[in-house]
């Protein structure tokens, strides 16, 4: 079943076309990679999908619902989570507090619900704290729950950002360079997490420059070059595609 679909998405900056009529489809249960040379429009496309940038043309659908140019919080509430190239954390708060803030941003607590009784609010707080603890253990940060986020290593910050994206029970997670500048141990940890969560039904869309990671965990890869989709297919197909080789190596 189609989970995410873009149709002819265009994004321009002062006349420069950063994303040029990109159409793609991601189905439930897939791990899809998005690759391309620097400046090819990968993060810009992520920003358009998640509402951080308005598209100039084209449409974006999530679970067949038109989400084109909706606000980021509206898209997040539908079940789309993401990380950023540089982990966006509250560095002066603890790891656990970062998790709870990430959860709070996605909780649909109406005023009437809160007025109905403190008991319900307490139940939600307890469930959220338990999920935060579960996810921190999943990513291996449970023993650092009371540590300030600013004291974490770069790789640990990436893992925390990953855990924060998972706390609202998303259907689709967009990861922007999860392995960039991360040591080999953390990279293997991230790959294992993606595999495990995908086996449980979570769908991923991943930007990554580390080709070993992409080829190892993705069942489909999409390639952008100068904002244009130039290839799409299984890892082995994309690896040998002449257009992809030319884009990366400048041959031809």
C-alpha cells in the first residue's frame, strides 16, 4: 500500500530550481534510500515533504491524503517523523527531558480532555515516560537518561534524535544522514535499529552519503542529480546505472 507519494514536486530558490518535478512513491514496510551528489536537492525534498518548505508546484500525499504545503506539526500528527543532518536537541536539558518534549509536541490533548480530570492526564504522562524509557533502552542511551544532551558525543546525539523521532509512534520516519560523521560502532547500531524497526512494520526514507549503509539496508534507492530524479530501483540496479556513475564520477 502506498504510504508517501510525490507528484511533480518543484522547489525554487530565487529562480534556481532545487527540486525539479520529482515524482516518487514509498510503500508501507519499505526502506528507501535517497542519494545524490552534494547539492542535488535531497534535504530540500525532505523539507518539502515535511512542511518546512513550501513547494512551488506539484503535490504530496501521505496515506492518500493531500499534505501539500501543510504545516510541519500537521504532517507530524498524521504519522510522519524526521531527523535532521545536525541533531536538533535541547542541549541544556537532560536526555529524558528531550524525549518528553518530543512526545509532548505530538500529544493530542484537548482542553476538554484535560478539564475532564487529572487522572487521564496522569495516565498519559505515565505512558509517555514509559515509552521514553523503552526507546532510550532500545537505542542504548538508557543509562544516560539524566545526562545533559549537550554532554553527549556526536553519535549519541544522533541516536537521541532518532529516539525522539520514534516516540510518537510514526508510520514513516525520514532520516537525514544518520551515519554522517559517526563512528563505525554507532553506524552498526543505527543499521541494526533500522532493520529491527522495519521488521516490526516501520517504514523509512533515508538520505545518506555512506553507500555501504544505503546498499546494505535499503530495498529501493532513488537518485537525484541537480534536483532531477535520474534513477530508481534495487541497490544492484542503481549501483551500475550509467547515469548514476556519471553523476558521482563525472564521467562521459
